[in-house]
């Protein structure tokens, strides 16, 4: 019965997450009308590709050719009989492909952010990408998994659009409504060349990568791709040949990132029972109290080898260099004081503290702390009228920083294997669940200050607001009884260092 009740609970959480579709909040956005088309973006610095023209794109047919005329006739045929559903899809996708795919991805993160329930023998099953429909569903999109997925998708979108802009400038084929005045521009007008279609490039590259991270959602993702591509044609923004070339380019670029992802050590991050025991014995050898799971039965630690994943901004040596000094000894007076402070904070929380805890909880059934910062960034970027390629560049900077913050944080957590306040003092009753991994340093602090640092560079007028939000997110974990204050203070420093590495990249990527 207990297992049935738990499965009912996680089904409810998944349903709730799906019903709170994040794109509902932006359903009425106008068409993306960039203040600057960023025509020079084809020369911006790439992430994985060696050159923007690393892949071949066929020379398009002339706009006077029978093939192109047929493409125009297809658009006119659609526009003569548009259904209300097609009009709605045009409106939805015209707000921006980077935004919409990010929203779709956040919804999927929330849907799959469900920890597995234990087997009858007290062990815990591990989700398998090879069998994503079996229980437990793959993936368990916990914060490190989510940060890596957001990072890969955003980085691939950026490289794909830089390549797209390069080919646009090479071929200079105008949009259909500029070739034939009887074609309506239902998604707004632009002087940007239409071949290959930037929307189709985004669809192709994103669909390939999202199918890797969410193999149980292939049909859903393919449907979204088809919706976007049809909306590009029916809106008059692109011809069938623009779309076909764009999707093919995007899928080819995705393969570069997929190949990297298969060799970045993430598949080994769950570790083995031997690894889990070694963390305990190594910590005890230092005369420290090791962290242990407070769940019953004890759950294996979450992704203990994620600190060895290959990041985008920091190599393995840089991750080690970012590692701070140790937390206070578990037998020290300083640790006793940290624990007492944690108890005094949690024993009588104020209404405002409880509000802050809940707002930043980002736990089971949510799009995780990295997703929360994606949502914050997206809401601000909407007001700036960025081009698609600049949207991609800014999201890539944010999510590469979030991914590397996750790697650094998990490296630190399992290097020190420090117990949480609830373990050191059983009187501490948290306001949220106790995360199943060591305390030092705080993941919320790492994600939040890495994000606030790079976002403050992208939108300097918002820097103070981002910093205040990050500090509130960090404080929320102390208010909840989950962390010592030192976990958040040290996490802030490390995360700001990672954010500054992202800023250094931003300064030399050609976009500024």
C-alpha cells in the first residue's frame, strides 16, 4: 500500500507540473521584432564547432526558379485557408524559438523531476536511458541533470544559430513576403535573409538534443518541431526549402554536441556502491563525521561523481582550482555554533522566511533551481527585443555557467562529504525535504550566484536585482534548516568566480 500511495503522489506531482505549463504565462506575446538583427553574428565565437561553415548547406534555388515559385504557392495555399489553430500556432512560435523551446524544456524538467521509490528489498532502482518507459522513468531530472541538459541545449542552439547567420549572409535569399507581395507576413517583417530558416535550425538542433535528454518524449518533441516548422511556412516567414535546409543544418550540429555528451562522464555520475562506501571511509579517516542519508531506507547519494563531468567553461583542473577550503571540523566549536545558529533560525521562522523558503524551494515536480533562473532570465529578455541569435547567446552563457556551477558544487560536496544540520542536531526540523547529498556547499547558492553574476553582465541595469534575488535564494536554504550559513557564503564566492569566467567569455565572443 505504501508503494501504491507513493506512486499516486508522484503521478499527482507530475500532472501538476504539466498543468502549470510555463508557456501559458507568455501566451499573448507579440511577434519577435529584434531591435538589432545582429547581421555580424556569423562571425561570433563558437563553443564546439570549429567554423560556422563546418557543415555544407546547398546553394538555394533562385527566387525566379520553378522550385521557388512552387514554394511560394504552398504558402499562399495555406494562407488562403488558415484555421484558428494554425493562426494560434503562428502567434505562439512567432514570439521566438529560443524562448519557446526553453519553456518546453522547463515543462519536461518538472514532469521528470521525481525521485524513484525504493524496491521491496530496500534498494533503490536507477532510471535507465535504455528503457525510459520502465519504472523509474528516465530521466530523474534532478538539479545537476537539469543544469547539464539546459547547458547542452543552449550551447548547441547558439552554435547552430551562429552557423545559420553565416549561411544567411552567404546566400542572402530574401524572405518570401519580400519576393512576392501577395505573401502575407503574419509573424512580422524582417530584413534578415530567410535561407536557411533560423526557426528550422532551432527546431532541428533542439529536437535532436532534447530526444537525448528525454527519450520518452520523442513523439511529443517531434510534434513540437513540426508545429514550429509549419508555422514558419504558414506565416510567410520561410519557404519549404528554407525550412528543410535549416532543420538539416540544426540536426547535423546537434550530433557534435550529442557525441560530446556521450563522452563527458555524466553516464558514470551515479557511481557504484564501492564509490559510496569510499566517501564514508575517506571522511572518517580524516576524523570527520561523514554525511549519510536520512531517508528510510537510506537512499544512495545523488550523482556523487557528477563533479567529474566535463563542463563548457571550466576544465577538470579549473574545477579543482575552484574548490574552496574545508568547512569547520565536525568536532569543532565553530561547527557547533554553525549548527546552533541553524537550529535557532529554524525553530521559530517568520512568515516572510517561510514565503522565501517556498518561493525558492524548486524541489520535486519543479523545473529545478537552474530552471528557475532560466525563467527569470527569459522574462527579462522578452522586454529587450533581442534577435534569436542573441537570445541563444545569452541563454548559452547563463546555462553554461549553471552547468559548470553544478559540476563545481558536486565536486565540493563529495570532496568534503559534510553532514547537514539535521544530521548534527535532530532537533532541526526542516521546512522542506532534506536533499539526499552532502551539505557543503549550497547548490542553491551556487546556481543562483553563478546566474546572477552572468545575468548582471548581460543586463547591467538589473545587476543589483539579480544579486538580491540570489542572496534571497541562498538565505532560503538557511531559513529552511537545510544548510549552515557557511555553506551559502562559500558557495556564493565559488559561484561568482564561475560567473566571472562566463563574463570573460562574453567579452571576447564578438557579440559585444
